C-alpha cells in the first residue's frame, strides 16, 4: 500500500496543522530526558516521509529514522535536504530495526501515526516491542501513537472523514474506509482521486490489513517487553485516555533500568 501511496502522502496529511497540534506534547515528553537535545539520540520508526523526524532534528536532536518502504525514505531524504537537516535513514520494518542499527543505543524511540497496528498478530506486536527495547538505553523513553481500537471495534464505523489538498496545478481527494474481517483484523483502504485543472479525475485504490490492538493487549505486551512507568493518553494533546471515547491511544513508557 505505502509504496504506491508514497508519492501522494505529503498531500494526504496536512502536516502544518498536524505538527502544530502534536509537537508540543512530544517536546514535553522529550524534555524529561536528561541532557540537552544535541546530546540525545532519537529513533523515529515507521517514519514515512520524515516529517516528524525533520521537526525533531530542527529542535537539535540527533535523529535516525526507519521505514519498511524505500519509496517513503526517498521522499524523506528529499524533505530533509529541503529542510537542511541531517537525518540517518535506513530501510527496516518492525522486528528488524535493531538489526539495522547494530550496537546503537537510543534515548527515545517513537512510533507515531497509526503505524504499530500494521503488525500481523499479537505475537508480532510482542516481537516489535522487544525490537524497540533492543534499540533503547536503560530508562529510555518510548512514545507510541495509534487509534483507539477499543472504540473503533465497538462502533464499527466504516468511513472516516475525507481529506483534500489543492495546489495551483493539482488536486487530491482521499477517501479512507475500513472493512471489518471475520478473523478480527481490519482491511484499511484509501481511494485516491487526483486531477490537474481541466482534466478528468484519475483514481487508485490501495489497501492493507491492520491488527486492532486493544488497550488491554497493548498494556500486557508492553509489560512483557520490559517497559515500566506506563502512562496512557487519549491524544497528543495529553488528554486522559477513555476507552469508550478517545480518538487515539497514546503510550508513554520507559525501558526498565
């Protein structure tokens, strides 16, 4: 899915608004780490086109980023060059990131967006969290973001708000929807429409499967992977997590010393 979506991804997301909303909370959590930003190493996993990594590099942190899709990292590299920041980029998926950065130790690992539910099973989730832990120094910070699947699975609403972007020479429409599968997974699809002025719409449909990670399963997996001081929020504004109402599940944790 994301190899095909890469060329449109920075139009799919309103990054200016998103970063303005999310970065204050992220900065607040990172500020709890001992040391100045220039002495702290961060890993942004499933980094996509690198927008969070770039925002962190602009704050002075030493940023590395990984993603399963080289198409995303190619765009991330272009974005980083345009922003005049230095980010190390490596192609690596969940479960193989520590192997891609052998012998390195990071002060914080981030997995933002709804990336983590792309694992295939709860066993795969456990392996991914152990991979994150292998990247981390003792007492390092873990910051996770995903949709609140307790609420999603209860409501089973298929369709999300459409998104649109427009420039002087191109227009994009994105329609996102879920299909709830009998085996408990979710097929996530994006219908993309693009056109130039005076031209007909061109359409493409991409899909992938998500594992709806429930709060109890997330908490259990984190504890089994050796994380402690678990805190949960309902969004990246830092509001309390409500399994019935919150849009997101945000996790802030520390690797055991």
